[in-house]
C-alpha cells in the first residue's frame, strides 16, 4: 500500500532528481516519510547576537551582524585560501575559506552587511572563523529570534550547498503538505494524561521551533513516543517468555529457616533482604525467573545467590553457579562450601582443568541428583553435563557471557527450564539497564554491608610523586601491600610498556628494601600466576601491574591502590581497580596520579572518583560523559539506537513510558481496545518497514 509518505523525495519542490540522488546516497533518504523522520541532532539559538569585542575562545559558536571590509585570496594550489575582514564597530575578525572560494568570491560583496555564524578561534593575535555560515543581513526580517535546527550532513552534501538551512526550507514545504496525512501514534487518553503534544505539532516543533518552549514540548512528546515503543517491544518479548515458559514452584522454607536460625554468619543488609524477597516472589510464582542482580563489588551477592539456591534445593532440585574465570569459580566454590557444609549439602566444582576422574564423578553425581550445587566455568555448558533436575542457575558477571550461553544452561532442564539469575558487579544506571535488559527483571543491591571502612581516594599530580612514595613507605612499614597500576592499551602498547618498565625501575630505586612484583599482559600465564601468588602470600610488598589485576585477585592485605596516568582510564575501570583494595580490616587508600593538564571530562571523572564510592552514582556520571553507546555491553544489544531520547538525561520520561507500557499491556495485551488503535496501527507500520528493509539487505 503506497501512501503520501512513500512519495519519492525528488518530487518535493526545490529538490529534483540530482539532489534527490545525493540525499539517497549520502543520507539514505528516499521518500517524504524518510525526510520527515530525519531529525535535527541539535538546535542553535539564533536569537542572540554577539559583539566582536566580547568574543571568547571557549564559545561554542557566535552570531555576529556586521560589514565585510575586505576580501582577498592568498596562497597557491592547496594552500590557497580566501580571507575577509569583518567588522561590527566593536572590533574586527577574520573570516577564512579554504573551499568553495570562487563561489563565495562571486556572491560576497565588500561593504555589504552580513549575518555570520561559526566558532571563533583565537589565532595570531585576533579572532577567526573558518568556513562561517554567512548570509546577507535582511533588516527586521525573521533572521533573529528563532532556532536553527542542525542536521547531520556529509562533506559531499555541503560541497553542493546542501546545508542545514536548505534542509529546513524543504522541511517547511514538506510539513505544510503533510499536515492532512500525519496520523497520531499515541492514544488520546495518554496524551491528555501526560499533556503530550500531538504528533503533528511535535514534528513542526522539532524541525521548525519558534521558541525554546516549542522545542522542549516537541522533544518531550517525541522522546516519549520513542521510549514508549521501545519498552512496549521489550515488554512484549518478556511477556511472551513468561507465558510460554512456566517454572518450577519453590516455596518450601525448611532449609532456609535452618540456615537463618543457626548458620547465618551476619545480619543481612536491607538491600539483600529486599532482593531475596524479590527472588522468592519469582520462585514461587510458577513462572520461570529471569532476573538481573546488580550490586557493586563487596555488596554481598554471594549469600543472596546461596539463599536462592537453598529454595530450589528444598524443592528437590539442583543449583548451578557459572563464573567467567577459573579463579572466580574457585573463589565462589570456597565461599559456598563453607555454607553448604553446615547444611550437609553436597557441592562440587567443574572447570577446564578438572581431572578426568573428577569429571566422571561429577557428571554422575549431577545426573543421579546426589550433588546439590555445582560451581564452574564454561565447562558446565558442555552437553555431557546433565542434571537430575536443575532448578536454578546463577550466572556471575553478565557481560562476559552472552545470551546464547544463558540459553544453553536453560536447556539443561527440558521439562521445566531452570530459573535464571544473572549477577553483575558492573552497576549500570537503571535507565540503561531497563533498556538493555528489558527482558530481565532487575534487582539492585545498593547498600554495602556495615562496618566496611570507606576507601580514602585522593588526586595527586605527577609532581607530587615523591610525597606519594613517602606515603607508600609508611604503609609498607605498617605491613601493608600496595598496587601500582599503569595503563596499557593496544594502540600505544610499546610506549605503555616502556612507561611501565620505567615506573618499575624508579620504584625499585625508591624502595631498595622492599620486594617488588611486576605483572603485565605480555607475560606467560605461568609467570603471571607465579608473581600473583607471591604477592598474595605477602612475599612482595608492591605489585606493579597493568590492568590485568582488574579481575579476580583478592588480596585483603593490599590496602593501597596507586593509579598512574589516571587520566587515561575510564570511570568504570577506575572504579573496578579501586575495588581491589578495601577488602581487609585496615584503612584503604586509592591515589589517582595525573598530569597537570586535564580536559574538562577527565577532571569530572577524577572528581567523581574522589567524591563517591557508589557504583551506581559513578555509572550515572559515566553515562552522562560518554553516552550509552560506549558503555559496557551496550553494543551487542542493538537496543540503544534511540534517536532522540538520551538515557542519561531522560530517565524520568523512560520511567513513565515504561510504566505506561506495562499498564496498557496488562489491561489490553493484544491492543484491541479502541483507544489503543493508534498503537496497533503504528506497530504494524514499523513491522512493515522492517520487513521491507530485511528484504533489501
Ligand atoms: P560480591 O557482591 O562482590 O560478590 P561478596 O558476596 O563476595 O560480594 O561479599 C563480600 C564480603 O562481604 C564477603 O566477605 C561476605 O561474607 C561479606 N558480607 C556479605 N554480606 C554481608 C552482610 N550483610 N554483613 C556483613 N558482611 C557481609
Ligand atoms: Mg562476587
């Protein structure tokens, strides 16, 4: 079915076949509908004018009214450029062009007045704007007082003078023609409830806003729509899974009561209790659980996992825990074994290095049901590993395992799939988690066990290194151990390694009486393990390392973390590194060493580290600084291709959109209500579009 919006773009007034072809090739815009959907990525406030005398280098852009004093072309060949002197009475700036010189030479006239827009740069004693936007000044016309939408364009388009202004003009023509055809995509009741603009107005407001308020309302409406449909889709998947997959009902309390009454090693935190309650709710619901447990390192996820396992074991089922590395698997095994022994439960560990004999025994024990809990690595996924009745799977460290592995564990019980609990120590903001793992329920352990001493974090400059060394000496004298971490990235590996070795040498010189270990990714695993073990046993005082120590190592006596070139680490990484200390009874420290010259973002990262230890707060700042595309695990999801909504800033809208989607689906799962008709129509439209795309590609 063809509609107004399928009309080829070349038929729009002023476009024509040649420009249409460019728009096809460069931006993938083919039809009226495509163009209308091509949102500006920002807007410039053109309601203000700047005086040349007030220009500052930090300005993102300036808009100046003035007169062209002179125009000359200098240089030859590739060095050729055109320079104009431009004045507004308060001062003079230079306008510079490297491209399109002959065109501008013809169209600009000395002594005429122009409106100029661009980023000022201070250069050779005066301000310049390179490749400014420039247009003749029209007295009291609509030049002032509006917002210029800025569209993402390519160099080739610019060479053909297709700029944001041009797109705006086409957009105005198109919007005027489209008015009768734009259909509403949200139910009336919903728009009333949240005072959202109609779609039609929102499109006008986004492409051609008159005021800031217009723009804000337009964005609010369109962001809501985007997030609402995003959540609706995820929730439908979730709903499908839940209705399709029943789960074993675990509601006995015998083992748990015994554990609580006789063996609980400490009082659970409020957050732990809350999360356990959420899990128990799932386990007795009759539906298969898919839950993500987020909690910082040290927040006490292990005992939550164990208590959940007890519920399954009480229901005559088995439990498994899968970790990404052998070290972590053993750590878990040792912890769980302590608890299991007290309850006479049988627990085993299976990894790549389990002996053949051990494997055979374990395989048997799992099949006949004599093993209650199995801990392991990927080795658990092998087909030969079969269970008598697998009831619950705990997966540690989400981002290292894919959905495929989750599915393989899930297949290990074909009658009633096991409940799945994914634990991650990389907290991400709820807004992002909801979008990324919208098919999982989410629990947060957002409270640390009591009695933990906060880690003191400070920022020091390179020039203060001697003081840092002195501090390290004092701590070593008290019997503490210290990490000194250097960045190492592939792109600058050679330099980074040299940096690491130089650092190692200077530490050797500065600490002649201390034993020093060095560990980096280029070492043989055997040598690495050997050095790690020495440090762990306390045979060395200082561990000089790259980020290889980020995962796995647990040395309670190490209480100082020195991070060199801290400006080169991301926030998540700094947080993970800091998590290596603060595990023992002593006061711990984290010292971030940087150069003097720091960018604004870097300063913010360092300040955040100094200010808070809360992983959720840190990840929120990280999200704001980097955007969701760069955060751990987002790439694989394909869900973060939101065009308008910013997950860092629009958490409030996302929350409402999600709640609304939940409410609508629970009342009207098939979207049959009259009021929900716009939703049904819009979903069909999206589906058709996706189908035709998949045919093309
Ligand atoms: P993580 O969330 O990093 O897996 P763990 O489960 O390993 O954290 O717990 C970290 C430490 O805190 C362990 O030594 C554990 O015994 C202890 N712990 C956990 N919960 C509590 C609590 N409620 N009170 C006191 N200590 C706790
Ligand atoms: Mg853990």
